[in-house]
């Protein structure tokens, strides 16, 4: 392969105690938490709005705030959803259905209120390391190549982009990555039968509907669900149904998948209109701005959270968040998935968002340190929001006393989170 050496200079445009890379569910919550704890905070996001997969991917609902009707996640994440106009919390699992545009507004308002400096349309490309610490974050925008000097970094890119650039070891799985999905929205849907998600079909379950459509159209694209959410108002539905195998870190594969899934959506909408009464008059409003990604990199952190620990709700001395979503593994090769409900809400340890040898880096997004089974539950929004909240508090506390993230005062960290309502 031919190579081209490029030398660049970057203007250093800011100096912060905490820099958060990625404005998705984990990132913007982390930024707010760090700022509320007194740190100067920068938040860098590649899109022109916050929310990540929740908004750019239209991934709904926010799952799950409750376990068997008991609230298990609180603090800034719960405050956030209460500020989303028109949102709805569905019991007993606490799935929160929302309108993506209202999500964007609520997120940016809270970020600004906290005093965070926001850098939108900025694509993080690199970092500068010195003696086990990241000293600068480099990003590209219409203004050119720029950098921020920073004391602590929170990698909330979802794909572990900064951790990877910094050389953090990654886990190697022997199984395929979970497939990607492109959500889409319909209007003119009969939502009168909606029961939280799918419009009620007499004597039919979600798998039966999917299998029926596949049999009626043997050439139909690979499908999941279907799961439908009425977050955009009466008569509209956000649909989670398409899927394809994808390594999101491969640019050519990502391009091919984006184009394929938009074609698949055309076919899926036709099947819904033709065979499902609630959709007979439906019209396609939009597909998501980008494909929804379930899985890419996983860091090898100080502790790798295991499926056994997760399923058995092992409590850790450094527990900082909880999650109650079922272990949800989607097949890459067919329409099936494996779902394992949790008897108790799981605990997520602080040690799984830090990595040995990296003194000022926290990684709370879906690439945090967990094995395949634990990840398949904790990857959802409530899980990573909780980890982001903990990362923000920890970064601010460490910045105050110039500590390595490995020497964070866990007792003090957990007290702040408990005071905010976390049952950890």
C-alpha cells in the first residue's frame, strides 16, 4: 500500500481540566457532571447536535431506568429525561420514549447551564501522550486542525477512538460483532394499539410478525424486531427493524452498509404497509442520519466485567452505576437474537472505565471494559449514562487534587453519586 506522510500544525485553542470526546449519552452526561463538580470542561462532538446514537441514530427508547418497577438509575440521567418535552417513562422497566429533536434541545440546555464549552462539528482525530498521560486532544473542523490542552480526558466516542490512539489494549473476541441497524420513522400509522412499543396484533408476538414477513417475502432483507416507538407523537412511529453485519471501523464497509440499509428500508416499509394493518397508510418520514452501531472496540481495562458477575449482580466496592436491561445478543447471520433477563439489576465498577498505565483517561461509553455478555446489556443508554456520570465526577475530583484516575477517592466518588440518587 502506498503511503503519504503529512505534517500538520494545530492551533491550541483552549486549556481545560477535563475534555470529553463525544457528545452521546455517556459524553454529555459526563461533561455536565464534571462541570457541576467544579471543573473547567470542554465537550467535543462531530455532529451539529448532542445525543450520539440517540439522535444521529434515532435509537429509542432510553433503556432502562427501573427493575421490576424500582428505580435503579438516577442523578443527572434521570434529571435529563424529565427535561425532555413530551417524553414518556414506561413501567415496569423504565424505558423512556422520546422525540429525537426534544432530546437534542434538553441535552444542549443542560450542557450550557453547567458551563461546559461546546465544540460542535469537530471530529476528534488524535491525542498527544507524555509519560502515561494525554496532554492534548487534536480535532478537525472547518477551522482546520486544532487542539485542546487538557489535564483529564473522558473518551465517550463509543468506539474508543482516543483510547485506541493512546495505545490502550483492546479485547479480542472470537465471535462476530453484533449487527448494525438503521432506524427509520413513519407517519400516518395507526398508533391506537401501541402498547409502549409495538401495535398490538391479536395472537401475534414480535418474532411471529418478523417470521411472517420473511415467509411472505423470501427475498426480504435481514430483519430484527420489529420494535416500534411512538416518541414522535400520535400517528408516527420510530422503527427498529433493519440489520446488517458491519465492522464500523472499516470505512468501505461502513459506506456499503449505510447504502444497503437505506435500500432495505424501502423494502421493509413496503412489507409493513402491505401486510400489517396498522401500517397500511404509512409513509416514510426519514431514515436516521447514520446507521446505529451496537458494537466495535472494547478496551482491556483494569477490570473486565464478566457476564457471570453481571448476571449474578455482584456488588463491587467501586460500583458506580447500574443497569437492568436484559443481556441482548443479536445474531449477525440471521434474524434471531438471544435475550437473557436479569433477576437483579447489575452493578458496574469504576475499574472497568480505566486502564492500567493511563493516568488521566476514563472510558465510560459502550467500549468500556466488559466481556461480550456483560457488554450486551450495559451498552444501552442508561448503562453508559451512569458510567459517564461517574467518569465526570471522578475526573473533576482527581483534577482538584492532581491525582491519577487510579488513585481516585472511591468513597468520595460513591458518596456524590449516592447523594445524587444512585442506588450503588
